[in-house]
C-alpha cells in the first residue's frame, strides 16, 4: 500500500521520469538539384510558407508518439500544436520559422510524420479572433473562408511556378459548420528519421513536372495535378521532403 501511494504521489507531483521531455530542434531548408538554396542561387524563391501540425515520432516498436511543440519563447509563428514555416532565403522580414522545437520523450525513434495545413477545427474560424500563428492576414484565404496551407512562388530560367494549397470547395460562412469537398492536408512521412536530423525540400521537381504552373487549390487548375502529386495527395508518395545529413 505504501509503495502504491508513493507511485501515485510521484505521478501527481512530478509526472515521474516517464513524462519528462527534452527539446529537440527540427530544422527545415531548401535545396535545388541537391544544393542548398541561398541568395545567390539560380533558383529565385519569392515566397515559400507552410503551416505544419500533427507532428509524431515513430518508436522502434512501430507505434507513433504524438509530439507537442515547445513554445516556451512565445514565438508569434507557432503555438503548442501548429507552426508556420517561412523558408524563402535572405528575407529582411520573415513571416515564419526555419525550424521548430519539439518536446520529445527520451527514447529511440525511426520515423517522423506531420501534416501540412491548418486543422479543420481551426481552419474556418473568424480571422479577427485567431491567435498566433493563425493571425497572419496574408495567409487567410478569404474565398475559401480558410487559410493558405502552403504558398510556393518560384522562378528559374524564365520559368515560374506559383502554387497555393488549402481546402477548397468549401460551403458556409465564418462561424458555421463549414464543409469542404477537398481537404488538401497532405501527410508527410519520413522513415529512418533520427532526432536532430534536418528536413530538406527539394524544389527541382516543380520545374521538371510542369513549368509555368499555377494552382490555387482547385483540382481543375492546370498546375494542381503536379502540386498534389508532389505532395502525395493523389495516392502517390510525396517527392519534395527529404532527410538531410
């Protein structure tokens, strides 16, 4: 009985050692033909933002462990569940992070996954009442009563690619139970991920698949098949996110 009371006290007061976490940084960067994208690169990145959420790590047993984000610094670009990335290089006024801090339980892991986008429960809220990082007016997609989950504006050798990703085919008004025909929240899974390993976005594929493409979230848009395929939205493995060294 005494031992049981000690266990209960430990759980109540301290959470015991099992609930302790450590902060692990997850960096993101851009590459083009295997080379890091910089200010002097041939590829011009005018804009590249992503909302990510639902991060999880895969244990060696195969089980997935949900990960909370560490927002102890009160960043305007993330909270405990959603982060906004801004990966365009050489910006004087970035609109997001280049890395996120994860609260991870000690252990060994063999995979990482996350979703691009804003959760359904938050995607159609009143933007005037939204809290960081969902209070960015430039990323509010008013015609869908939601957010731009991802925004790519790229140029290379006189070719341009502009993609907006978000839920589309949405019906309803702010405050209503809005339903969208196309959710468009790709889940990215990276097997063999090790803690601290960087994530790279290889952008060459955008120009290989369909140069001069445009996509604004509607499947009938000329460039949407390309974007959806690259991000794994059409029953094909994603081909943008890769593990760095």
